[in-house]
C-alpha cells in the first residue's frame, strides 16, 4: 500500500512539473518556478527591484497597449465594476457621480456627452491655454532654480504635482 501511495504521489508531482514547464515555456516575463513563482528572480534583483519591475512591465505584450485600454475603458467596461473601493479611493478626486462611477446604461449615456468634449479640436486649445503658462510660470522656474543652485529634486513628485494641478485646472 505504501509503494502504491509513493508511486501515485510521484506521478502526480511529475505530471504537475511537466504541465508547469509546458505552461511556463509559453509565458513571457520573469522566470517562474513551481510553488514560489518569480520570487527567486525578484530576490536576485532586489538592489534594482524598481528597474527590474519596470523592465518586466515594458516587456509585457499587453500592458499599456491601445487595445488593452480600449477593452477596459470601452468594450468591456461593465466587466470592471466601480464598487465602494473605487468610490472611496477616487470619489474625492473624480466625484461620486458622473462618468467615473456610472454603470451600465447610465455610463453609455454619460459617455455620449463627455467623449465629444474630449476631441482633439476642443481639448487641444484648452490644454495649450492652461499647460503652456503652467510650464513657463511654474515648472521651468523650479527646474531652473534647482539647476542653478545644484539642488536635488524629486522629479516624480514634481511631475505628479504638475499633472494634478493641470488636470484640476482643466476640470
């Protein structure tokens, strides 16, 4: 009885490993191991984990493509519900009403109103009117001062603030 159990267990493990290696051969991205996934690869690159993660995301065949964005934001919008977590997280910024939190038919009707306003011909002049003075009066003086006085600045934080300011100016 023990021999049968050992053989059965070894067969199951063998089938799993064969299935896993066949599956992994088709995947792109970091090397993946049974049970531990890509943790060993992450630990090997721990000193440059942010760069490694960025490299993995950039190598991803679907991340950030137009088709992915269209799928999430338009084609299958209803598959990505905007529940309480979404509303609690983005409610203060986007409001708990309107196209950002709408569902189903309400989203379709609101989208028909909003999309024409976001066309290049209507949005472009507004962006130039708000963003250009913001670059000239806000962003460039900060960068100029940092350069002249050899001051280190957090560009990511600066760009997030710049982007947020311009988005709220637009709204």
